[in-house]
């Protein structure tokens, strides 16, 4: 699985969790487990989409 595919998969999972959270908010329920899952997925997305310092400083060469 390429990194782009993995990031797309993570984005889809985040969207699913967001929908669950929205429904629970509307029903007045707690959503602690979904909150943890959402936070974990966001960390994974950020970690896998980091660019190196060199590519940020010199975008022409990277």
C-alpha cells in the first residue's frame, strides 16, 4: 500500500468517525471512544504527511 493510499484510507476513517460523533452529539450521548480514535487517526495522518526540513526550505530541489 502506498503512502497516498494509506492517507486516503485514514481520511475515510476520520470521516466515518466524524459522522458517528455528529450523531451522538445530536442524540445527547457521550463520544469518548470516538474522540480517542479520531485523535489517533489525526496523529497518524500528521506523522505520515510530514515533509522533511530540507524540502520545506528548498522546495525547488525536493
